C-alpha cells in the first residue's frame, strides 16, 4: 500500500518545510529506496516545487531522481557482489566474470535483500535537492568512485542517449534488453529534452580522492544563459 503524506512523521515534514523556506539543501540517505523513501522524496520535491510555483516539473524531478537512485543502488550492490565472490573489480577479466553473475542474478525484486548488507558494509545513496534563485539542483551521490571500465561505459551511454528523442525509440531498438543499455541516463536526457531543457544539464562527477560519484541534474527556473553548459557530461579526477 502506498504511503501517503499524512503518514509521514510531523517532525520530518516540519524539518523539510523549514529547510525549503530558508533555501537550504534538503538531503536524505537511503540504501534501497522503499515506499517510505519514495513518499519522503515526493514530499520534499512537492514542497520545493510549490515554493517556486513549478509543480509541472514534478515528473521530470521525481522520475529522474528514481532512475538515478536505482542506478546508484545497483552500483553499490555490484561492489558488494564482487566482494562476496572475492573478485577484483579493477581486474578486467575478473570484472567481466563478476558482471556476468551480476546481470544474471540481480533484479529489482532482489534489492531489499541487500538493504541490510549495504548498511553493514557502509554503502549508501545520498539524495540532495536545493532550490537556488534561478535553478533547482538535484544530486544523487554514491560513497565510492568509478573504476576505469565504468567511466568508459558511462561515456558510451551518454553518447548513445543522444540518438533517442523519446523512450519509444529506445525500447524499439533494445526490446527487453534494457539492463546495462543506459536506461537511466537515456531516461533523464529524454525527460530534460521533452521539458524544453538542454540535455547537457545532466552530468556525472567521480572523484578518486574524495571516493564519491555524483549524478547532478540542474533544472533552470530563469535565464539559462547564466548557466555554464559544457559538452562533456562525465568528469573524473
């Protein structure tokens, strides 16, 4: 049963309302996003969008967040699976071996089984959203950096996403084989484009020094010319 706004703790709702009122960054941490997490996410986005009078952006903001959270959760579970199999994720041959197991054994229904394991191993997904004067900024953060093969594949997915103007085209080409086909990246880019925004407002950052990977979506509320839009969409250091 879907959790309603009325079922959320008043302390949580008051904290979010106060943060939105004062323009603060609103964050929440999840391991595997469930119904409670989805309800909290919707509440946060509703409060932010109502403040700026742009509730029409809910589908773009909420769907983008969910797609990127799923991607981030899969990335964390992948690392746990490699650890369980005692495989070196940085070794090319062992990576391919681990990925075969990962793709054949993991689906969304198995996510909840990894929730406790994520807590025990210290992996998490952090969602942050903040409304500035002229834009809304959404960030989905993992507490680990990308490895080289992941960087290369994500760059390919960003390039591949440019071929599609709508999800129907994407599904027609890939059929049911969307696992690993860049579904999340393609979805976010198409949502941005169909909402009238530049696809390059979606970027990813990975830092080996800070041990984190961040997916960031910027949604302009005013003059887009003030934003620095770069062609490259994956930045690593």
